[in-house]
C-alpha cells in the first residue's frame, strides 16, 4: 500500500477535505500527521487546542484513510525551552544548540523526559482509541542533525549515573578504562568528565562507554514513549522512522521497543552524505547508487523483526544536501517498487504538498506548492498505485540465503580509533553488501548474537568486540562464514585481547594477528591465489594454522579458511571483494548471477524484481511470466516476473 505525510496545520481547513479526496483518488491508504505540531497543540503550558487535530483526523478517516499519529516531541515549543533551558543539547565544544529548528533537546535532560512523558500521555489518552488511527510514530528521526550525543551538564550527570550502575566502584572503572595510563585514575564517579576538550585524544574506553551510554539513552527514551502509547492505544502498532547512514545509536535496541521499523528514504540526498568518490557521485547524482536504499530496506527489515515501512519516500529534489538534482524520470516509481520488493508493507511519500514557506520550501512533494497540481513525483506515485491495484497483494517475503552481521558498536569503535583516516565500518559494510548484490544475492541484516541457523553464507564485515552471544551464534551455524578486518580486535573494555586478535574468533579462524598497517591513498598490496585483487586502506599480518586461499605479495596470508570459517585480513578493493564473495558463495552452494553495476535484482516470494539505474538497456537472462515490464529492461525501468 501507499501512504503520505500530511500537515493539516500548514493549510486552510477548507482544503483538508479536498486533499483527503485527492489522496484517495491517487491511491493513498495511510496518512501520517502530527509529529511537529506541539506548538499548535499546546500554545502555552496547559493551554491546549486539540479541536483542529480532531477535525483533521476525522476528515481523513471519513474519506477512508488510515491515520498514523506522531508524538510531537521532535520540536519542543519556545515557551517550554524558555521555561526549562536545560532541555537544550550541547555540542562538543560545550556550546548550546538552541531553539529555531528541530531536535533541540538532550535525551539525558530529566525535565525533558518528564515533559515528553506528559505530552505523550495527553495525546495518547485523547487519540488512543480513535477508530481512524491505526498506528503511532514515536518522535521523528532520532539522531538526525547529529543529535544522538550531547555534551552538557545534564549529560554529564546522567553519564555518571550510568557508570555507577555499570561499574559499581571506581576501582573497577579505573581497571576497565586503563586509568593508570597517563594518570587518568578517578577516586569518585563525581570526578569523571565528558570525553571532550582534552589536550590530545581522550581515553578510548571512556569514549566507547560514553557512546554506549548515549545509545542507551535513545532506546530508553523511546521505550518511555512506547509504553505510554501501548497503555492508551490498545491494538495499535508503534514504529519509529529511522534515518539513512545514521549509526550513532544502536537501532536494534530501539527496534526491540517497536512493532515494526520504518525509515525515511532519500536516495539522492544520501549520495552526497556517503563517502563516495566524485566519479561515483556524478554517476549516481540523478538516480542514486543502486544499493543506498536497498541497504537500508534490508537493515530496517532486520531492525523491525521482519516488518518495515518507508515512512518518508523522496518524491523529487530535496533541500538539504550540498547539491539537490531532480531525479531522472521514472526514479520515484523505481524507488517505490524497490522498497516493496524488499518487503516494505507501505511506501509513504514525503510530503503531500511542497511547502511554500520555512526551511523545507525547496523540498518536493506529491503536489506543487499551489493547492491542486500534481508534481512529477505525484504522477509517478499515481502510476505505482495503479500497478499495485492491477497486481493485487504481493506475496510474503522469505528468509534470504545470506546474512550480514551488522554491528553499531564497531562503527563507534573505529570512529574513536580509526588508526587509518579512511577506515569506516559503515562504508565497509556497505561495500560488502554491494558486492553481494552484484552477485544477484538477497541479504538479511542481523545483529550480533542473532540466530544464524538456516543461512548458507554469513558475512561479518567488522565485529570488533565478540561477546558470548555472538560467539555462540557463530559456532552454531553451519553456514560458510567470512570475517572482515579488525574483527575480534578489542574486548568489551577496548583492550587488545590477551591472545591477540581475532580474540575469541581465533578458535574458529585459526589465525593470530601480530601487526596491522593502515595504507594511505596510493599504497596497496596485491593479493593472489584462489582470489585476486588488491588490499587498500588496511592490511593485517597473520600467523595461521588454517588453509591459505590468498596471499599478499610477500607470501603472507590474506584470505584463510578453517572448517567453513574464513578471515580476510585487509580492506579489499572491488576486484578482491568480488572474487572473495564469489568464491565463498560457490562454497556455500549458492546460485549467483553477475549483474552489471547499474542493475539490481530482488526476490519477494514467487516474484523476482529487476531495476535499471543506468543509461543502457539490459536483457533479463531468464525466462518467466512477466507481470510488469518486459525482458528488455530500459533505463529507470523495472521488470517483475514469476
């Protein structure tokens, strides 16, 4: 089904019924409202005005639309910020990030938690059993605009409490953090400061704990809202709309609170956000890279325990990237179908109408800024709705044959101690995902410690800390497994394992790491053997008792294999990654299909989908019963066959 984000408070009330009717005519089923409306709901403390929202929800419901109501906590109103200035977040330099946009709060502010609970309780009581409301969204885009971490007094107070609960005594804290180094030992928890504004780099173990703490604050804040909603809204589901390439908190932990995950898909905007080369950015500027949206579809399907929505789908040019091109004709339709192919239950477009005022006036909607004129994206959404109506219900998705273990803590750890300027686990995971998709394989994302039974191939791009649950799951699987660089290289306190990396994984990989080298741009190390290509960015020196499947130029092991468990001791270039994944897919007994760089394939039940992001036709190399498109796939087109 399709949905749309709507802001009745932005338009004359006389327009609401017209808009609702046109939504139904387009093929919209769901409408999200309310997530930025606090100042209209409560103009001053205790001075509520719900009647306009009552009428808006009733109007949408009367038209046959299902409503998703957002809690309004992403935008604390000015009167509240003036009353409690301690709500505001602080940047790393200790400067206030003030009122005037959105997300201007610290997750650690006690008064903010109380005020959030107060407004959520009031809204949930009023609308919890409204027949038109089928689901709820907590807040909006946790972590957007670098708002996961705050560096103020409230954050320090909460961090000290978190440390007391975790370590009990300063002796244990000092031991865990290696406080004896540089005389960084503490005599009380009140002596602990935030890991910023130090002369040189702060203690890495302290930084990792501060990141863990900040992530836990997000999950706890979300759970507070979810618990209130569930108390007053029986039978309604709850979601949160996550962002793309935001790894500052553990999305799986927030997903534990929710019935389903959702995310906000802006494929072209994210081309500028991700560290692509300029050549790649130019190539994908008007279509997006073929794996940006799918990477997140599969990630959030995992976060949502098999269920996810697109809560905001880009319908045209956005306003927030360094450059904001117009998507090529057909791309809004293609993105919509690709989300559905990956299992999305609903694709909801942002937004119904382009706003002619304020910060997002250059952000496209399904309608132009005038009242009743479709945009190009609106017409493409209408085409998707017609095609969905023709195809009927899509089949249920199935478990993929490949699992990618995705770990947020490894991202934090490598941001804290990159050792090489360009080592970023988020990018490494993306490139491994891209390599799997270039082989025509479907991928499930799983968290560390999740059950891996039933998968044929498991890839672990980087898992720096291997806890007991993760190790048990990896021991239990009979899949072919590939571990990437730096896996098992730190323990829970950010120490190098006593038995050397890969630490707990050594019994599975049969390897022992003695040195590492970060390779600056221009330096590399060729790899040959059963695989071929080049090590870039990062290279490890291994001792091994396992089979050597690839070697560096000096004969050292680059790829090893030990009873199905393989270790790749470098950051691979495209050629080395492709040959490694192809070799292991073959070992796992997987049928692969090498597709061009601009083509992607995804299966959903008995349907197979193909997508063309490029400038050249592609002929589908299989025969099938085409239910959409044809065997010759033209640029920006899709094909679907049984």
